[in-house]
């Protein structure tokens, strides 16, 4: 009579079957920290949300204290912005021209400068970087009168290209600082391999450095665009009608007679949209650029 061997099923430990795996301590901490982050984020966003909320109210309801949350919504502020006595489109176009052209000019100057200070460092490059940083320490109003006199003698007042030059000079130091930190993360071995293959400097800059540093370029360009779009002091003094920018046009709604809060909120909402659209469009590149080099 033949016997067949029967394999016994594997034994399970009673302790492993009875007890569930413990929760991770990090997962427990993420709950309160995430809630705190949401609360802080809402606190920072609440002024902008309140501005948008008031833009859909009448002037009397927008200026009421305490605010009327149940007040009827209306588009009167937006109709006054687009259909008022002065069209906003020339001011928006001037802001777009000054911001975009100055940002492109800054990138054309900052990328080669950052290349010389990071990948091919010059002598005493730290002194050069601190010199760039020192230019941002001077108050803007201190240079307003000399710039006004130079522009007046050169007959370029109320000219949008004057704003392009001023915005580029204002944003160039911070752009060089940012691009220098981004280009420092580019592997030198890639550049040496390209040089061995016969690639010249323009080819290296456009075909190797630019794709690798694209998140940093996007972050730098977005910050320069925001600074140029929101600038008010120089555009208020150096422009009048022809080169008037959108922030200057916004100040025209503030009057000493009557209520203007709803109109100002509607105008500020419209003027803020290009910056928000640019931020959302470059959101991924912006996060990668600002976090570049943070984690080794």
C-alpha cells in the first residue's frame, strides 16, 4: 500500500494575525501640520478673496461696516472698468510690453553673467555677487530724481521703452543671483563632454544649459515679470498718458469724492489676472526651480 506525503500548511503566528501593523508616526504628524498649512494659506489668500468678493457688490454695499455678506451681486464695477471714460486696454498693453520685454532683456543678460559666475567663475566672483546685491539696498525713491532728469534731457519721458530699461536694471541683480544658484547645479561633466565633441559656447548655452536649467529660467522670468507688472513708483512719475501702465490706471479710480471701493476691487482683480495666469501656467517649472538644489 503506497502512501502519499501531504505537505502541512504554513503556520501563522497568532500574534501577527491578531495585531494590525502600527501606524507610522510621520503619518500621524502630517495631519495637524497639513491643517496648519491650510489655515496659514487661507490667511494669506483671504485679502485677495475679499477683494474679489467686494468687486461684485455695489459701492454702498462694499463700503458698509460691518460688511453685508448677503448683499446682491452685480457686475457694475467691471462695467465701469471696461466701459468708463478711459479705456483700460492701452494701459494693459503698456504693462505687458514693459514687463515682457524687460524680462526677456534680463534673461539675455543674466544667463551669460550667471554662467561666468558659476560654471566658469571669474576672479573674486563673490565680490561681484555682493555688488549686485548692494544695488538692491538703495531705496528706489533715491534714484527717482536723477532718472527723471536724465529722461527729461533725453526727451524720453512718457515712453514705454524707458520703463523697459528701468525694469530690466531693477530686476537684473536678483536675476543674476537666482540664475547663478540654478546654473551651479548643472553637471560640469556634461559641458566638458560637449566641449570635447566640438560644441561651441552658443551651442552649449542653448542645447545643454538651457534645457537643464529651464525650471530655474522659468522661476526667474516669472519673478521678474511680477516685479515689473506691479511696479508703480517709476511708472507713476515717468509716464503720463502714452506710456501709462495698469497700476497707474488703477490709481485713477481713487477719488476724494464719492465711493470707489468696488471699482478699485474690480480693477485690481482684472489687473491681477495676467500674473495669476502666468503663475498657474509655470507652476510646475516654478516649484522645480525654487526647490532646485534644496535636496541633494
